[in-house]
C-alpha cells in the first residue's frame, strides 16, 4: 500500500556540487525538498520507490547508480548504500537518489523510469505493482514542469506553459488524482515538461485513496516549473 508521497523536481543545480557558486539560488527549493522527503520518511515506509522520467520503462534495484559527471563534477550517486552497477540511472532518478541519500534513508529502495509515451494501460499496470512492493510504500516522484515558462527558459517561451504548470500545482495541492492522470502527454512533451509521465503515474497509483496534501513550493527560477508537494494517506 502506498502510504505517503513526496513530489520533487530534478534540476541538476539542486545538487550544490553542480551549482557551485550559484547554489544559494535554489536553497529555498532544496529546503522544500528536504521537508517533503522528511515527511515521506516520517510515515514509516518499509520501502521507498523513486519514480521519474526515462527514455524507456525500467525498474532499478538498490545497486543502481547515476552520474552527474556530464554536468562538470566527478560525482556518482548510488540508489543504495553501495553501487553494484555502472551508472545507468537517468537524471530524474539520479537526483532522487541523491535526495534520499542526503536525507539519510537506510531502508529498502528501488526506482522506476517511465517514458513520456506510457499509455494509461501501462500506468495502470505499473501503479498496481507499485502498491504491492511492500506493506507500506513511500513514493518519491521526481518531475520538472514546463521548460518553456519564460524567454530565458531552455525551450524559450510558450504561452501555454504557465497554465499547464498551474494545473499540475493545483492538482498536487488538492490531491486531485484524476487531474494528474488526465494530463496530456503530447502537450507535456511540447512544453518540455519532464514530470508529465511520473505525475500521470501518481494519479493512477493514488486513485481511490483519501489524502492530506500540501504544496510546499511552486516556482520557476530559470523559466522551468519546479513544484514540491507532499501527500499522506488519511487513516
């Protein structure tokens, strides 16, 4: 059963070693992520699964690792306490693994990469498996909003970007699983919103539950939407 959820973005600059002298620019976002994961772990999960975007559907065990070397720092991040495989985690799961390590999580964990082309059938199948991973499951859902919010954004500006991100923020604030599941993957791809598939999966996986939700952060400091939220299942 999924008992708690933390939703975080995955810009590489979230990692201070990558940000260097600009680390202070995302300190508030970093603090919000710390709070969200703290609440996730306080729910007492038996296992934490990190969910994020990838080029193909793939499950990863605790021995998997990712690398931030392409961002100019000699930093590899293991999903577990030790790396047993060559770095293969996509960026979303690499940053998620870094956040878990930073929070001191020593329990069981796994990760799941989801492609943007995942169908509703795929997401229903995956959500069922997520709920069966352990008696008490915590989800760390990694995802960036549109990278087309402003003229300085990586994808330049798109007038639809702010509305798309606002829809996501409201859905996360209200634990609106139907709204998340109904996100348009084609529009998400056009807006360069890497979180679309993970958020859609959350909508499927958490459907039918009663949740206490809180939106901890909603910003776009580099023209990219970043949201942080927590969901806790009501008892």
